[in-house]
C-alpha cells in the first residue's frame, strides 16, 4: 500500500470527521462545506503542521512502456495518463447513484507506471466504497471505521494493488475540485500518480483530476486485463 500507519493517521485526520477530532482533543471539529469559512481555513492551516513522514518502502511507479501496457490489456489507443477498468468505473457510478441526497466516496486501487518517454500513467482496477462515512450535501467524512473497512477489504480482495487515489460525489452541483477537495488532494494524495475522481450522479457527469495540482485529464476505459496479467496482479 502507499501509506504506512503514520500516514493513515494523518489521512484520517484530513477527512473532516468529528470522530477523529474527538480522538485528538487538540483538534477542533472539522466538518467543512465546499465553501470554506475563514475559521475553517485557519483550522486546515493548523492541520498542515501535523507531522507527515514517508517510509522508505512508499509505493513508487513501475517502469513500463505504455505500448507494453496497452498490448497486455488489448487497448488500441494512444498514450493516456489514466486507464480505468470498466468494472471499476461501473462500480463507482453504481455506488454514487444509490443515494444522491448526500455525498459519498471511496478509495481507488490500482497501479502506477512510468513510460521512459511519455511519463507517468495510472491504472484503476477497483473503486472501493468507504464504509461508515458520514455525508451531507456539502461534505463527506471518513471515520476510523471507514479506513479500517477499506484496509480489511483491500487485504482480502486486492492484496497486490495499491491505493492510487480517491473518489467522491457532487450530487447535482457539477464536476469540479472544490477548495476542500484541492486541500485533500494536495495534502494526502499529492503524488504525481494520485487520482481524484469527482462524479455528479444527478447530471451524469464524471471528471478525472491527477496529481498535486489536480489537473483535469481524460481517462480511457478498458474491458479487462488479459489472463496472463490477472494471474500476476
């Protein structure tokens, strides 16, 4: 996985959860809407002072020419920075369509690669709903139980996959990275291969945002990983 336990602790704190604030008395309540107030800006500034330490075995992209990658997956297209398995995309949309009264979200699993000429690209193989989240129409909270459920599922269902990003819904407000979303991306999914997917299930829109600056990119869907690759992933 990308994150060690100390990193997960900071990720937990970042997700605007009342329960996290209760576990760390020095931190105030972090329930913040997509339009942050000056007070919330000050709170998030304090959070940026939390220690962040990456271990030596932090996940790094695998070097692989994109032509080799696309051939293995029977993809006939030019280079793209994001490739997403159709099943993962369908699971993500199905999850977010189930309840459009509040925001929902989850974690993206897959692999990151680097092409010697084209640079970094990422493959999404699974979108895992975060259990025990608390959502409203303006924000989403990931609780400790959310992360525990995600990690337990990941170990069982995707033991060789890595956390490569996150996703959440913007029900009927459009696809964009809000100020809150940008701070989450920059603080906790800041690697060049980390992806944020924002979906508006009401308007049937979806967007892909890559890296620390959350630059909007296009994604290519593919149907399946060839059997030889399924056995090795």
